[in-house]
């Protein structure tokens, strides 16, 4: 009788042990599948973000290209060989930088400054004596080492010129300042143009109720970068006309404590 009881007890223990083992294996496998699904979903989301960012990085304002080619054509028609060659040389160099950098996710501040210098030199040729620019670099900031999203600043500078300086009757200035701050670095892009409010009023009068191409590109990219956790960037725009001056100031804070 005792032997039967021991046999039954052993069988019950084996069954319970088997059930516990199967339960553990099942749950472990279930958790592994859940984790795998989460990883796949995250990878898919990151891929979508990367593709969207690639598309935005590749965007170049067609109006800028059109204006540049028109300017080159104008100098050629005027038989101004020296000016046309200078314009064409700077434009070709800028295009090479655009295509080279568009394949990258991020570049050094030094490379971004190189691109901005080329872009602004072309705009100076187009605007002749109506445009001036200055780039100020904090000596405490290592521009060769610090990275930022590729071509994130050029659309903002383009916007400052086309919607601020362009409508100004006198000479205008765009200033770009790179400053070291305790948690990263800050970039100021300022112009002494007509300001946001007057620019919007002009657009309204011209029946152009769409946001500038440059603004859309920047805001879309910053949102995607935030969602992708690639960069922690804060972005603000101020109409300095409210302080008694004229113009617009854009401030970007790059927080490196990710």
C-alpha cells in the first residue's frame, strides 16, 4: 500500500514538475517573442525615421537653385565672364558639399560652417551690396569635435535672407553665433530684416498663406530627430522688433547629455 502511495506521489510530483517546467518554458518563450516583436517594431520605426530624415536632408529649395542659375545666365548674357565664372565656381562647390553631406547623418560644426560660408558667399553675389554676414565662434567650443545634424542650419539662414533681408530697403546683416554652454552648445541665427510680423503680413498680402519651405524642413527634421532620440535640440524664434529693433532671432540649444 505504501509502495502504491509512493508511486502515485512520485507520479504526481513528476506531473507537477513537468507542468511547472512547461509553464516556465512557455512563459520564457512568450517573453522572448514579445521582446523580439518589440525590437522589430523599434527597428522598423527607426528605419522609417531614418528614411524620412534622409528625404528631408536631400531637400534643397528649388528657388535657390533657380535664382543661382538665373544669376549665372545674367552674367553670361552681360558678357561679364569674371563674375559668371566666380558665381559658377562657388555654386559648383556648394552643390558638391550638399551632395557629399546629404549622405551623412551628422557632421562637425566646422563642416557646417564651411557649407554656410559657401552658401552665404553665393547669396552675397546675388544680393550684391544689400547683404552682409558674420559668423562668430566661441573659442571654448571645439568645432572640429562637436557634431550636429547635417545641414540643419542652412534652411534657417535661407529663411532669414529671403523673408527678412530681402524685403529690407537698406543693407541687411545675418549673424550666426556658436556658443559653448554647460550642457552642450547654442547657436544663434539673427537678422536685422523686417521681422516675423511684417514678413507674415507681406505673405498674406501676396496671398501666400503657406509656411516657407525652409521652416517646414527644419521643423519636420527637428521633430523626427526628437522622436528618434538622435539629438536633444530645443528651437525657438523671437521677433526682435518687439524690443525696439528690427529682425528675427532663432536660437537652437544642443543638449549633449543624452
